[in-house]
C-alpha cells in the first residue's frame, strides 16, 4: 500500500512507532501533488518549505518521547478561509489575494499542537459562496473521481485533495452543507459538528450563526480523531460551547442494535435521482439488518429550508463582507477620485459575481420595508425548523437521507443556473439552521462511477451516535 493510500490513523501509528518518519509521509504527499495537482487544482497555496520544517520539528518531538496523539506527523491541508499565521489566506477572492494573517485560527492551532503538518491552503468557492468550487478567483477545482465533474463546494478543494491523496486529511467549513456535500461528491467522509463545538475564531465569516469548521477524511475513524483534536471551548469565540463530551474516538464501535433511525419521506420526492435514492435506501436496509430500527417519518418543513437559509445566510454575508473595503487590508483599486469612488471600485473589482449577488440579496432583505417581510420571517421559520427536528429526535436517534439530489454535476452546469445550484443544498442546509451535527460518507456509485453520499443527522451534542452508526455502516460496506 502506498503511503498516501493510508488513513491518518494508520500513518500516525507508523510514525509514532518509529516505522516511518514524518518527512517520509510528507515526501509521499508532495510526490502525489506533483502527479495530480495540475489536473485537479485542489490548492491555492502550497508551502513545501514550511511543511518540511514542521515535519522535522514534529519528528524531534516524537523522538524525544512526547505524546502527541494519533495525528502527529500526518500531512494535511486547510481550507483557505481559515487564518494561518504567515501563510496567504485568500478566501479564493481577489479582494484578499495578498492577505497574510498575523495569527492562526484556533482549529489550526489545535492541530499544530497535535503535531499536524500543514501542506498548504485548499481552493474553495469565493468566500464559501457556492456549491461547486467554480466561483474561485484562482480557477476551478476538478473532481478526482471524474475530472469532467465538479468536486462540490464550498470546501471542494479540501475534499478533492483528500480524494486525490494530495493530503491525508483536510479541514473544511460548513455553512449550508459545504463539508458534507463535497464529501459526498468526492467519495470521502465529512462531519459538520454541533454549532459551537469547534471554535470559529480565525474563520473568515460567511454566515456567523451557521458556520462550523469540521474534518474531511478518508474514513470515519479519521474524522472522529480530527474532530476530537479541533473541538473544545475557546474564550476568543463568544459562540463557543464548553462541552465535556468530546471524546469522539470512544464512539468508534460496531453497534447499531436498537438504534432508532428515521427516514424522512420528504427527502425522497421530486428532484431526487433514482440511483441516489436506491443507494441511500439500500444503506438503510443494511443498517436495519445490523440491528437498527428503521422507519419512515415526516419532516414537513424541508421545503422551506432553502429560502430560509439563503435569506439568513445572505443577510449575514452582506454584513460580514462590509469590512472588505480596500482600507485596512487586502486589494485596493489603483485609480479612484475620492473615498466613495475607491470603495465602489475596490469592491466591484475585488468580489466575484456570486459574492456580489449574495451581498445584494442580503442587503435587500435587511433594508427598510423588507426586513419584516423577509429576514424576520426567515428567523421565525428557522425556529420552526429547529422545533421540527426536536420533535423528530424525540422519536429517533438518527435521521438518514441523501447528501444531495444527484451525484456531482458536470463542470459549468450549475453556474449557468444559480437556482439549480441553490436547490442542490436542499438536504444539507436544515442542519445548519437547526445547529445540529451531520456526517456524510460514501454509500455507492452511479452508473458513471461517481460517488453517492449518505447523510446521517443527529440531535445537538450527539456526534457520538452519528460516529457509531457511520463507523458500523462503513464496516458493513467493507
């Protein structure tokens, strides 16, 4: 087995046991990047020199007998909307094309403490606004499973890097499915934790009430290990939760006996590809055969999730992106007559079409005369969606369904029809609105060989149940 084919856990064990050096693991990933990166374009920034310095430093700590955990020395990548001290952080936008932070995101710092070796920063939809990783100022990313198709988004670069074995695992962020959907499209595992479980400090905000950082990995065990490493209370993030139940690797056991699984019939209606529906239902049957109690249920508010999500997310985006004005940092237009002209030209030239569309939509729903009609109403529906999930989880431990209505679309298909792209998030956005955890993992492939993703949703703080069910299903499939 090639080193890049190993899981983070397997590679970490070999490094910790002295069978392998951290620099050798990095060599393997850099070699793979040399083979596939020109075709895939998973990265915006690669910093080999710093990566080798970190690998050597981690190796010294290991050789000195320091206990660093299962991820020490394992090469990984970070989505380019998380601050990394001394390394370019662009959010895939021209307006931040020269931004080098003076600090790192808390999640990144936690991984550094655990001995992670950061290879570079991955491509994404600009400011995390998109579902295909085609809106990046730095060019598109291709799906490693079929390069004529998108890898999903907005964490498409992270998912593609893991799927192409250009890193062993990666961090992504999830505002409306941006970890789970690309994981589904690329055939890897992705977790969006309960809101507040992972600090958002150092994550460039899109929708502050919805954003969460999480892992993209090769298997469920790696996802649990990475999530365990990056979780925890952070006084620098006012939305951070002081949880004590963060030992996610303890949930890695094959056991779904008497687990109550609900399958929302609303997820299997119009628009769902037949092959996707069949694969997801087959996964449910396999979990049932393993001892779970599976039955259909209703989740009627799903049809309101998309308009509610885009109203709230765009409103928050219009506010969060106000800070990018060409004054404090980032891109500034070269020719302007006065301050107002400089603002206008900087933002017109610095932001891409999709970001401008969402800023305008967000500003509209927050404007006088429309705030009550749109934004306030969306907040009320958000509360109803959370109530609907609360009722569902009073009967079921897990809700099971598809990650997306189809497998990965062809390049260019979604950008030509923004509404179609937005509707592709129909199964994922509800989890962000309700603040609940979700996991995406492969459950088959369509006739073209493109991966099909299975999504499991759990109640707040019940990542352990999701990990146990996902781990069991993964073992069944093997």
